[in-house]
């Protein structure tokens, strides 16, 4: 019998501590963290509170990407500008109507969030019926004083009597192709809706070499005239939602509904 006098030594491997840096080195982590920040903006509450929370979450996501290169999977695209518009409804027109189509795949990039920014107001007196809303493709926005259906993703009503800023923030569905921006001046006679300085700010998901190439091409080569959203600027978007906001000149009226009644009947 052979006796063993050697002492066996048990080696214990101590793993390196997990840090934010080591997490971000993993492919799944940056987009997961970005989505976690954006999901924090989907809190319960009324529509106004949800919009405020989502906008703050978008700003936090962009700020995180600005200071941490490894987390830069969410990038703010250059603004897509829309023409100013003035709408006047006929007395009998209570229905909302489709104003613009919003692509959620600009440059074939997936989007994490979309913000529609503008200034808006109604005719400046009388009952307030003006509305702007983003609706699912093929859906409808509500008529005057009607309840909002499931087709409405986000919106605001009624329009103020004097110009105020408006942000409509939403996160597009993974399988969505486009949404519609609906407007409503309101029926009853004398109602108008004025919208100016309209721009769409897109947060693109750039989480691969292929997506980075598409992003860089989109920034360098703006879509041709007449493309989705009336894109006018090729400059790279900054990390602030209010950056690259050019003062828009008076645009052409995209649609107008004349009213035969000068006084409000409802």
C-alpha cells in the first residue's frame, strides 16, 4: 500500500466584483438599462402625469448616454420638422381628422421613444374644443367631448386660448410601422386650431454595428424632399430634447376648413 503524505491545497477562485463597467461590457446590459430607465416613465396616474414622467425618463436616458459611451445605445436623431398649420372647422364638423403620418422606422432604425413638440392654441375665445393626438395606424381620434378609445396612444385637449408649448411623448410598439397625428378644431361654428414650430424628436436604438451604420447614414444623408415628416435638418441631434430647435417660419396651410358661422353656437 502506498501512503500519500502530500497535502492537497484547495484553490478558491474569487470572482471579480460586479460593477457598472463590467455590466455594460455585456451585450445585453446597455439596452436593458436604457429600457429600464424609459419604463420608469410609465408610472400610473393621469395622462399629464404620465407624460411628465416619460419626458423626464427620456432626458435621464439621454443624459446617461452622454456621459457613458458604453451605454450609448439610445441616440437622439435630428429633428423632423412639420409645417405650421391653421385649421377652421365647419359648424357641423365635430370629428377629428388625420393630419400627419408619423413613421416609427426612420432610416430603418428601431425607435425607443418619440416626442412630438409644438406650440398650439385655439381661436382665443369661447368654448375650448381643440385637440392633438397620436393614434395607432388605422385608428381614429375622438369627436368633441367623446371618450378616448384604445386607438389613442397619447394626446391633449382642450387647446389653450393662447399659445402654449406641448410635448406628446410615447413609446412605439415593437411591431408598429407608423402612427397618425390627428387634429380637431371642434364643431359648432367659429372654432380654429393653430399649430406652429412643430418637430418630431426620435430616440433611435443603436445597439449593433449594423444599426450604427444605418444611424450614421441617416444623419449624413437626410431623406429626399417630401419624405416622412418634412425633414429639413441634417445636423446631428444633441442630447437635449430642446436642442437643434430652429425657429420655424410661417409654413403653408396644410388643410383648412372654412366656417360659415362667425359666432359660436355651442
